[in-house]
C-alpha cells in the first residue's frame, strides 16, 4: 500500500539506551572484528592485520587544518578504536549531555534490530524519499529551493569550507538535538542535515533507471562498481559527520 507512518525525528541516544538496557544488545562497533568473516570481503591472500586493528571501533570525523582533495575521504575519516554510540569521538568521549541527539555509529544491523524491538521497521528508500519531500515535488530541499529562506537556518548542515573550516553559523559544531529545526510538510524533522538515516533497501547505482515508479521495494541485491563484493544498504538524508 501507499500509506505508512514515519517517526517524526531521528532515533536518539536516549531511545537506544532504553533498547540496550532492555535487551543487552551490543552494536556492531562494540564487537571485536571477526577476521574469518572480514577476509571474505577483501582480496584473496590479504594478510591478517595486527590484533590492534581488529579491536572494536568506528570511523570518526577528524577535520584537517588545511584544504584537501574532496575525493580523498581518508583525509577526514579516521578509524578510531573504542568509538561507538556511547563514545562518538572515541573512548574518552561521552553522550552524557547528548541524550536527545541522534544516535551515531550504528550499522544497518543495529538500526534494524532497534526497529524490530520498537515494533517498527526501516522504511524502503522510496518511502523515505516520499516522506522527506513533505508533499513537495521537484524542490531542491525538503522545504523549497532556497537553502536559508530569509536568512533562516532550516537544517543542521556544514557552513564554511569543508572539511577544514566549520563556521558553526547555526549554533552546532556537530550533531544537533533532534527537532531543533522546523519540520517539513509532513511534520518530520531533520530529513536533511544532522545524520545519515538507514533505509531497508540494497544499493545499486541503476535502481532509479530500472525500478517501478510506484512504491518500489528496492533491488534484490547490492552492487557498487566502486567496491565490488561489498554489499551496501542505502543511507539517505545528508550527514553532519
């Protein structure tokens, strides 16, 4: 059918804490890397890395102090042991003051597990797209064509020269508490800006060219020519890293 409900905000640290407290769930970033599983996704003959690099962790946005080639994302993403949803910038960081910020460092499996526990599910990419548009068609942003109408900040996005200069003109150096910016036409917040959001669909670059126009469920499997053999789910929404 073409009717569905969508949460009004991104899932928060407070919500995930309740899920973890109730179930004892450990996110992917908190589990030691399984080399036997990982070596199926890397070129044959790749030597086993040092134990240090198999410790649990995640990628952390680490801005350089100078302009960089924007094709080299390694310039601002740094693998950090001990980074997870409770420790967003690494083991010495905390979410103590960020209960109402969106959860970060969650893999697809984590998002799907939370949704099941909450009696919900992840949206398909088509559902996410329809919800994010808020009833508007053919607009650049969920609220229209102008990034900041009449000077008003509509989303938590980067201001300045990415990734080295962050002007913080909207008052947020990183993520913002959910619901701080105006909702779209359907009452949904942060569909642009703040953090990327998982959808249920596999990623293929040709999906829009081949999928049915009405309520498609997404492709049966994933292909990314840039990284063959690495299955990927679709993330939408734009990220504040």
